C-alpha cells in the first residue's frame, strides 16, 4: 500500500511577484528547487500564511539565485507581492520507504536565500 507523505518544503518564502496575465503556475528560483529536490512541472501545494489560502499548481524553474517566487495566472489572485508562503510537495511511499525517508526542508530568509 502506498501512503502520501511530505516530500519537500520551502518554508516561509516571500512572494516576489504575481502575474495574472501568464498561463498558470509558480515560478521558483532554481537554487531553491535544487535544495528541495522539487522538479519543473511538479505539482506543489501553496500555503499562504498571510490570508490562509491553500491551492495547488505546478512549478516553472526561475533564474538561479534570483530569489524569484512568482505566482502566475489564476494563482496570482490568491497572493499579493510580499505575502509569506510555504511551498509543499508530497510523495507516495511504500511501507519500506516510510521507515527511512526524511523530507527535505528548505528554510529561507526574507530575500528567499537559503538559511
């Protein structure tokens, strides 16, 4: 049996932009994606600390070390520039994997630089 567990989290990132006129997704700094082992086009859940919104979208890779956290398309209506978000990815694990798996947690500062 497979069970869904936390795979990775980028914790308390600051939204740098919200682009309503872009086809939906979230653009994330490539350095953050590497650190969290999150891939382009992967489904993620966005948790907006400022307003309580929770929604899913997919990842677009942003420029490395740019600090970019940009919500695009319809998702842009759920955030404002400056909001604090938690970006979460999940994985399906079998019983054996559950015993040894540890999620990757990436903490960032207010400029979305890895702490």
